[in-house]
C-alpha cells in the first residue's frame, strides 16, 4: 500500500529530491533500484526462499540516501516479518544504512517493532494478542498473511527448544508446551514434528505404541567427517575465493572510472552526494508524492 505523508512533508520533499538520474551505462534510476529489490523480495517470499527475500529487502532499505523513500518503508515492514520467519528476531540492518532511514522506520513502523518484541519472547499467547492488536495495520499494509505465517515459525522454534531439554516427550505434552490449542492439537503437533524431521530442523522418531504417541529426540547423526563433507567445504572455499577476486576487480574498475571520479569530486566540492541528493534536501522522508504513484496490491501476502 502506498505510504501517504501529510502535505507539509510533501512540501519539504519535492519530486526533484528523489534521485531520478539515469546513468549512461545502465539507464537505471534510484527508484528502479528500490522497486527491483522490493518486488524481488516479494517474489522470493512467494517461493519460500526467505534468506534471499531478506537480502533483497535489505538492499532496498540500505540504499544510500539523505531522505527515506516510501519504498524503503514498505521494504522494512516486510523485512521485519521475514526476519522473524527466518531468525526469530529482527536481523540488524547494515551499519552503513542511512541515519534518515533509521529515523523513519522507527516513526512509521512501530506496530512491526511491537510485534517483533512480542515474537522474541516466544510467548504464543502474547504473540497472538499482539497480532490481533496490530491486525488492522497489517491488513492495511497487505502484510496480514505474512504476519500470520510467523505463528508457524514460533511453533517450530519452541519445538526446537524442546530438543535441548528432553529426550522423549508425548505429542500431547509437545502440543501443550508450544501453545497449540484444540482437541486435535496432538495431531497438529505430530504434523509439525514430521515436517521438521523431513527438513532436518530436528532429528527424532515418533512411536505410536504409547497411547498419546511418543517422540524421541536424537542428536544430529552427521559427524561432518565424510569425503562428501570435505568436497562441499572445498567447493565453498573456492567459490568464496572467486567472489573475493571478482569484488577486488570490480572495485578497481569502478575506482578508476571517469563517472565515479567525477561524482566523488562533486561530492567533495559540496555539490551533492554520490546518491544524487543535494545539500538542500532536508526532508527525512519522501512520501508517495515524491515519485510516480507506488501501489503494492498485496495479492500474495494479504
């Protein structure tokens, strides 16, 4: 959903404030960069590739700027929810993220911060209450469906915690401990355990010889001392070395380019920063009036 700012905020952030400069080499604008990574992140959410989604939203949020784009605000909202799904807490933003962005997300995303705080407590009842409290905001932002998926994540996290404490536990006790409700709670708990075994999140066996069904938790059987493990490790090291060489080469090429050097000279002389914003751009938030209408239909996660 577009972020609508008061008229006085729009007056402080005229259309020219958002970088629209197209480079001769790519033809890509600053807004193109933000939208590409925002919508790319949404696609990766649909594919359940949460690590890649988080990375794409991070690229949009941390893009250099002296004023925050509404696209960055919308990216941060999804960034918070994907972080909870993936890590169980908000993954810290890069240190090079603009100060204006930090200020803006604090002012415009309070509901998401409150929900994340509740989630990190791993108290299912508290999370449900906070979800109910923030549901109107999530629905307006087309993020309610994504927020509801975090409940699934908190159940999985609590089951993982049980493996650190118990060797055996009944399905009824698992359902009660993680906060599953209803007469079919043990059955739902069994489905969670089975999915987590299949995805190798936990290592366990289920026996139905007991009336309530018993789950036996095991240690990871992989000792990482096989030839396959060594081969994978060597492959990853080779890939990391190749990426390092590519970064060094690219850094050298960019540092020697006329375009980069001219922008650096412009920035040092006070004519503006490399991102394209000049010293007169004082507004710390660019609402929907700062660029072409931005509409997130929310078809997939609402």
